[in-house]
């Protein structure tokens, strides 16, 4: 059964690396995927691919996304939305929504501005077509943080989750900004052996309590993992660390981190430490309310 902390969503409060004592968060029995944010939203991840030769122009476009397109995304439930890329044009998106990925895309399909935006982005894709038409969803299989409940809260009498009113468009929609709590958004990729994927995922449904604490002590917040059926996985978390490597080393230097790393080696393609074969993805877009106010 789930722990009382997870059932209620009370799994602690943010904690920065190197602190201890009363602010330590409780561990939870279930660390698998699924569930909802406290405001009743699903965590969604998807992938896309763009041409590497004109990637700089594509990235520049996302620093000032059209205000009317921003409004359409918010109205159709795309919240806390980030995009990350690899230099070869591979990209992943993370957002929170009351809808599934397919439903969220269908909502946008009904907006005239979406057709204009997708047409503007089509030249940056290899097939010269709408990026979202080629996008595919990854499955959520792990969560560690203080913003999850397993049963959707905030449901109105009509049956739909309560949502906030749309915000004013952002002047800057590029990546790199900090959360309201001063944390940087990070994403990374890693390849696991598809033949052992189910066993690997099962191990992540009940991560050791001492490993959970080590992750939190290292300053990893709101940590999710998603995967494809071929064993390709991506992770998203927030941290005061400047880079993914810095955040990863904080865990890897601990005794429990070393034990966990050794226990996970069998799931990687070449029996290596997962942290050694993981690669950082670069943040290039953010749309949402969880950001520091401009000074």
C-alpha cells in the first residue's frame, strides 16, 4: 500500500544541497510514475526532431514565441512547459496538463494560431512538416518530490480540474531562467537495455529510502523519469546545481549513491554506471508561472 505521505501528497518541502535536520523530507514507499500534481495535473513528456543545420535559428525563434500562441497554449492547458535540445536536433518537451498528450495536442489543433505556428516551424524539421505531428510521447515511470498525489484533487462539480486563469504573455520565452524558488531546470538522456527495461522500471517503483534521501540531500527537486519501449529514457529535475554533471556528482560521491549506481549497471547497454553514460540536454524554452520575476 502507499504511504500516508504519498496518499496525502505531503512528502516534504524543498531542501538545498548540504542542509540537514528538521527540513529533511520523508521517504515514500512508491516512487513509480503516474499520479498528479497537487493542482490535479499530469506530468507529460514527448520527443521531436529538428534539422541540426538551422537549429540556431529555430532556437532563436523560441526566445520570443508569438503572444497569441502563448495564450493558446495556456488556454488549452499546457502548463509549466519546457523544451530541451541536443546539438543534433533531437528535442524533448515537458509540461503539466489536466489532459493526456494526445488530448492536449487535439485542443491546440482547434486553434487557428496553432496551424500558423506549426507551418512556421515545419521548415526546421527533416520532413518539412509540423513538428507536433511527428512528436511521440514517453511514459512516466518515476517521481520523487513534494508535489504529487495519486488521486486527482481539485475536481469541480462538473468533473473537470480547477484551472488558473491565463497569464499575460511573456516577453521572453527562451530557456535558462530559474524557478520562483531559485532552481535551475535540468534534463538528461540515458539508454538502457530494452530486454531488461521492465525489471529496471520495477526497481524504480520502490527506490531505497536511503537513496531517496541522498537524492534530496543533493538538491534534486521535482524529479521525474520517462522512457520509450526501446529503453531510451529522459529525466527532468530542478536543482541549485549549475550543470547536470555537478548535480549527478553530488549523489555519486555518497556511499549509498555508489551502491545504487552499481546495482543499476546491469540495466545499461554496456554494463556501465548510468551517470557515466547519461548526457545533458539544453533548456531552450519555458512558458509558465514558476519563474523568478524580472529584476
